[in-house]
C-alpha cells in the first residue's frame, strides 16, 4: 500500500505536524509506504512530487481547510478526513481507508 497525505490546519502549527507524525508512525508500523506533505505556518514542507504520485493507492487530505495543489491528485482516490481523527483515531482511520480502497 502506497499512501500519500497532505495535512493542514487553520493555524498551521501543532495539529498539522501532529497529524503528519501520527500517519507516518501508523503506516510504517503496518509496513505501508507513506509520504506526508505538510502545509503549515511556514509553508509547504516535504512536497509531494510527480514521482511520488506514481503507484499511489490513495491520498489522505485533512479537510479542516483548503490545501494547495489538490488538482495534482486527480487520478488517485482521495479520502478527506478531519484532522482530529487523524491524530486521535489513526489506526481505525487507516483501517477504514484500506477497506474502502480494496473494495473499489
């Protein structure tokens, strides 16, 4: 499973990076390949490139605010999630996403 994600929160500080860390930790524990781009108060970090898009199964996007560059994911299934769920319910959230992707 190859997962891409973009995290952003209204203030662009703590929750942006907490969500990125939670996703990375849980995905790696499951043996998934993951790259998380953060769009925080200091701008875009760890930007997802066109090379990263190749073979991606899903893009997870936090829906608490609009993200920049969403159009680059047009050919990959996108799952919009609440940033609080990413931080507090990472395991069940990934379970739901993997199930949904495997059913499609």
